[in-house]
C-alpha cells in the first residue's frame, strides 16, 4: 500500500501543469468603389472595386498560454486577402501578413517567424492615415508591407522607453514580384548575407505624446526583384515619427530617408504631416500631406482627406479623397495599384464600407 502511495506521488509530480490558455479569431473586411482620372495616355479614367482597398482586408488567429513565473507563450497567424475577388494577397501566402510564435515576460517579448519590422512599429502611430488607398505608401510600397520572413524579433518597454530589433535570415520567400513578394528567400549556402534584413527602433511614449526612430537595412539576392538583384546591393531606410494628442485632435509628423545602393545609387526623402480630429463620437476627419523628393529625379506631393463615420462599434463607412501633384518626371498614382501618366496630376476618391470582427 505504501509502495502504491509513493508511486502515485511520483506520477503526480511528473504530470506537467497547464496554464490558462486562449485562442481567438479576429479580422477586418474593407471594400468600396474607387475612381481616379488620367490613368492612360488618352486620359482614360478608372471606376470600379479595386483589389487594393482602403484598408488591407485580413483575418487571423491569436492564442496564448500562461507558463507561470510571469511568462506567457503566444502565437499569431494572420492572412491578407482582396475582398473584391477573394484572392490571397502578400505574395499568395496563406498567412502572408504574420506567422509567428514567441514568449513574453517581464523583460520583453521574443518572437520567431514572419513578423512586422521595427519600421512598421515606429511609423504606425505617427501616420494618421495608416495603410490605405490614398496614402504615402504610394511613394514607397514597402512602408505598408514592412514584414520579414525567417526573423527573430525582440521588443521591450521600460518606463516609457521602448527598444526593439528584428533580424531576418531571409526576408521574403514569396515571389516573383510585388511590394510584399520580392523573391528573396536567402539562407543560401556560400552566400551568408543574401537577403538578410535587420531593423531597430527606439521610442519614448508619454500619456499624449510619442517620438520614435527606426533603422532598416535589407540586402538583395540572386533572382530577387529589382533593384536588389545581388547580395552586394543594399536598401536602407532611416525614419523619425512623432505624434501629439490635443483633446480631440491628434497631430502626426514624420520623415523617411531612403538610400538604395544597387547598380545605381538612389536617394529619396519622404516627409509627412497629418491630423485626425474626432468631431463626434461617431465621426472622424483625417487629413494628411506627404512630400516625396528623389534626388536629381522625381518629386511629388499627395494631399488626402478622409471622413470615417461609425455605424456601430465594428462597422463604418468612409469617404477618402486624394490629389497627387506629380513633378515633370514623376508618375506616382493617387490610388494604390493605380496608374498615371508621367508628369500628370491625378484626382482620386473612394467610398467604402468596413467591418471588423
């Protein structure tokens, strides 16, 4: 009997304890009708439901489990899709936006897998428009698609100061082309630096104020999308972003310096200032002006105004209006994924519906 009791005690000790865990599903569906002019040399216009809507449609799963000792394990799987036809975005990957797991504790968060870079985290609160059909992502398509494959990430906040970094062994395994599919999987024997990417961020947050800076370096690789077609080629971004809240109004400002050292060297600067005004609990008015200058080449300015009206906590309608002033050598479209005649100004608008779940 005594032997049985001892064996039972050993068995109880050997049984692993399981903390509380949870899994939830979330998402956003966004689509509408878009119009823009001067899309062709003959002056043609576009009217339709675009594949790149006002906000990227997505759905995902997130889960976590308490491990004890102030530690928690978690995972995130997030899919991007086009609501107009149901096709996958982000290079056609099932979970092309996020696919990672990690551990969070008193000293920060460690993450493994496809994840957002520090560029996206530093820019997020300063850019009042965020990823949308009329936004500064039309100047630099990487900004609303700043994710890395095969990455290790760290993020920690200590008394208002946030430090973070990511390191990717192969930044983008999808291809062959596109802002989130650049065919640079890396991890090539004999070419250690091919498709590597590292990003870093330092930020300070107060109750109604934030300032953040980030540094982002990505290398090219054989067969990758132009211009980073060699591991000797490097694309670097430095950015500063800040916002301040004044009652119902939020003001955001930022600057992005980009240097592309490839077959030719290209340098550009992107500056922006925007505001978000909560006119009523249901109505928000956003405005933003972005100025892009590529040294010795193109220059353009984008003006955007957007009105969001919330029909409920989860559902809203919105109207976005943009106007792109292109310089003589510039051909930046006012709408994501759109086209424009070189040197022509362009007007665009979109009436859309969005629901979160």
